[in-house]
């Protein structure tokens, strides 16, 4: 039996990336809400799903992070075609390309054909980031500064919540205000579009820069699915073949449908937590 407080929203395909499981900045509970109240024929995990860089510095793995992994495995088990394309933060998974784990296929890249016939190249995008490829120390420094901005963001939004103000992303604000950051984003988008054009694709789907976007760059459709640290967005294809950016707040928790096997998992984790607290 499955409880349906409201209808699960169905899409032909869903793309998510940059969840950064294993970090305190990961919005795993909200991602879990989204996964519970959506379903699709195809689910693409477009890199930086687990943050190996942060986990090597300091181990952090909340129960909700485990719940997200279990939910994705459950989707694969129930017939969703799940494709995992590693990024730079989970680059260790690139050692297992063309292998399937738990029904999840690990690929360097993927090709998706929409219901309207568009051929899309699906790739994380870090291979087109000059900083990541040629100055990894600088990329890691930038990652540390980004983590600091997320901690400041948490404090700022705690104060905003007390004042009754909506969520606001400090990191996104800084990205859009700093001229060099804007130039970097534009150069990245144009490089991905050029690669898709060179390989005769109609468009490209990527992640990496944490900036959700759908726009035309000349004759190529550029799509970025965003992230689950700040923007809480995904790219979806409707059954009619339309591509859209969706936000977590469009899918409130009341839409969640919880399967019996998931409920059993949650019950066991709750029981284990109570036993640990009592010991």
C-alpha cells in the first residue's frame, strides 16, 4: 500500500546535480521531499552528488543523506532508468564508468532524446572549467571560501526567518554582483554550448556552477539544472517534451507519497536513534 496525501507529479525526465551529500550545506531533507513527490521515466544525476572533497577533510553524513541515496535506489528498483554522471567533487566514481550499481548506470556522459526529438548532451561540465582542470589548488581554495559563504548564509537566513523574511542566498548574490564571477559563468555556458554544437547536438544539460538556466546560445539550447545547496532546483521534461526549471518550493511536503518499504526504513532509523539516545 502507498499513502498519497496528494498526487505524485510525473515527468518524462528529471535532471538533478550538485546535491553535495556529505556536507552540512546539502539540503537533503528538501531534496528528499522533491524525490518523494515526483516520478519519471528517466532520472539523471549530473555530478557532484556526493562531495568527496569535503568528506576527505571532515566526515559528515546525516541520516537524511542516507535516505536520499535509498530513495534513488528505490526508484531504480521500481523501473526508473537512473544514470549517474560523476563530477569533480565525486570524481572517484569515474573509476567505475560503464558499471551499474543497484540498477544505477555510471556514465562519463549521456545522450537524452526528448519527446520532441531534441538530442541533448548530458554532462557535469567540470571538464570545461579551466580553473578545475588547470589550477586544482585554486578550485579547492574557492570551494573552501564557498563553504564559508554557506555558513554565513545559514546565520543570515536564521535571522531573516525570525524577522519573517523569505530565504535569501548570500552565495548567489555574490556570484551575480562580482564581475569576474559573472564573466566566468558566461564563459562556461558558451564553452558547453560550443561543445554541443561541435558534436551536432541540439542542446546540452549540465550542472557544476550552481546556476539554474534554460536559454538559447545561438543555435544551441543550454540547460543547467542548478543545485541542492542554494537554489534547490531541478530540470524536468514534461510528458509533452517541454523543458522547465522547477524549484523545491513548488513541491510542498504535503505532496509526498511514502511507500511501505520506505516507511519501514524510516521507522528503523527512528528506532535506532531512540536506542542510541537511551544508551
